[in-house]
């Protein structure tokens, strides 16, 4: 065959080959050369196709293929030769990948473009997908904008209309990851362990903290701080990353109890050196119960003023009217039990003798530690105790009646008894009328037994002491008014009698 005939045969074969392709057909070929503006692709036999170089460049403008690489492209023209394009193929390849990921249940990476009605628009490669708001995270999302611009792994949960309707879920992917790591996470959740977690939700009684692996623990409001926490929202918010301590694990119910305050310094550790019986400290009433009032002496230190420490009023529960939540005032320390974290206090009523004797102490007692050498110093309790001595006349309030006498409230924690014989009421008299509950009564201290914590009082002795005092006063007054002349005459008479 002559050279001319061979060239004609080649041209004819190429023409036939070109006619074998049609527009829109996807074909594969091998890059054989690069020209100034196009690349040449061998599509089989002696047929060659052209593709614009711009079709082979990446986002930075660099050609991402070399001679010998095989590519997939779409025929866009067959007139005068085969012209290819990769634009349609790229989209088709991405759609096929999404469909494969949907059918295989594998995760794909996508970028959250923006928040839209009901969810988010997500870009996966060159495709757009929709992620419902409820599927963007395990925890409830309060601010949709926090996810915009983030790159996450998603599960394709819906693929319809050839890729025109794609729905993805990040939550499904996160839940699968949690289940996969649940076993390892559970091994680390033991009492005493300190773990990092994310606040999943906040309720009135506490917060649920996600520890990983789909395992959540309860951080009760009482475990959030040493001070009384009225609302968990003051301490944590959904989405917060926090460090907690595992307090208890119930294997039977899979319940995990967590604590936050256990990672902070316990203010009760300083109580033995800073609090002593008899001190007077300023406190704030935090709540009032039937049995007494709770008083915050400092952050994390709460004491109880029992109902019995308040002066009697004559009405059931009348003591509660003397205190209100939020009020501040001086309180005497009656008992200290650091082991049980209990402190007993009593309100020092303003204007009382005890308040006056304690006012000077308050400045030094508030927050100051005890002396290291153990030396004692006068306290309000000691000053009142010094006042309750035999012979002293005090004013108290009638607390209650018994068959054998009347109990009188003298000061917080100090109640004395007036035996019936010392009331000054006749046998046929009405003691209840003479000593109404809650009324003030002036009494004399007859006897004090510190060991038995008994104080014996008398109303009758007050009258007797007053009579004696009046008699002494009268006698002294009479002596003072004796005239000098009468005194001289008496002296002369006595002198005369002595001479005889």
C-alpha cells in the first residue's frame, strides 16, 4: 500500500471512530501530550481527542495530570474531531460517590455553608446537601450560627432523584462513634475518677453530662458548689466542656453520679481552726424550715439556728416571724461538728443583754482564726455565762409550763426553771395567767449547775431582794438624816450611864 493510501486509511479510521461516539457520552482515555491550550487524549485505536487544559487544572491553577494518566470525560463535540470535557464527569463522579456512601453507610466529609430554614446547607465536594437542625449534633443546638463554617463528618441518610435531594446527618455519625467507644469509656468511669465531659442538658435539679460513648452522668445541683446553688443555670450551660469527679456508679441501673465541688477546696477543712463555741458571727438566712433557719456564715459554710434557740412568742411557729430569707444578723456559735459538717447557731436579738455583751467581740470573731497557742479569750457566751450567777437578777421570756414549774428562756441555749414554790403564786392561783408564754419575766438566779446544765430561778426571790434593798436604802437614808444636836445629847447620856 502506498504512503498516500495509508494516510487516507488512517483518516478514514479516525472519521469512523469519531462517528462511533456521540455527544454526552462518557468515555475514558489516556493523555498522550500537552499543547499550549489543549491536551491530547487517546480514546482507543488511532483516535485522538482534545480537552481544554483548564479542565485539567486544580483550584490553584496547576495541572493535576501527567502524560500517561487515564482520565474520564464527556464528549461535547464530534464535528471535526472529538472534543471532551470533565465538568459533567466531575459532578457525576461526586454523585456516584454520594450514592455509594448512602448505600454502604459510610461517612463523608462536608462543610456547613450556612443555616437555612429547618437546618443547614452542607457542601460535600461540589454537591449540596441538607442537614436538619436536629441532626447537626447530639445535644440540642440553641444558636444555629455556631456550626456555620465548620467541617464535619456526615452520614448520608437520604439520596433521591439522582442526587438532587440529599439529606445528611452528623448526629448519626456521632452516635455510631459513641457506641464504638462505649466499652472503653465505661472502663474509665469508676468512683473517684476525674473525667472531662460536655454538658448535654440542664434541668431544675441538675445537669446531665456526656462522658463519651453515649454515657451520661447526673451532676446534681447539690454537687455543683460548696455554697447553696439555687439554679443550675448559674453554674453550667448546655455545650459547656467541664471536668467532673465520679462519685457513684450503679451497675444495676447504669446511673452515674458526678460532682463538681469535690474538685474545689472544701471550706469545712478550715472550720476547726476558725470557729469556736461562743463566737458571734454575722450570717445570712438562706432558707426557713419548720424546725429552724439555715444560715450561711461564709460561702460553703451553712449553719442551723434551731427553732428552740429563738425566744418564745406564745404562738406555734411564732419564732419564724423574727427571721426572713435574705436577712443578715449576728449569730452565736452554739456547737461545731466538722466531721458531720454541722454548726449550731442562735440569733442574737438586737437590744438584748447578750447582744450588748457580744458586740465588742463581733469584730474579732468574724473570720479570725483561734490563737495558735490555745490561750482562751472572752466570748459572748462566756460573758453571758458570767452574768448567770447565783444572786443575779435577769430578764427572760416564758418558754413553757410544766406541772413542776415554769421554764424561762434567758439566752440562746440557756433556759432556767422557776419551781412552782418560787413563782410567788398562791396554791390556788393561776400560774398560766401569771406567766403567759412569750411574756417577759424578771427572775433571780438561785442556783447554777454547769455540769447538769441546770439553772434554778425564782420570781419570789426578786420581790424579797427588792424588799431587802428598799429596807437597806431606807436605813441608810434614816442614818443620814439624824441631826447633830440629837446625836450630841445621846452621847452625853451614854457617857453619864458609863460613869455610874
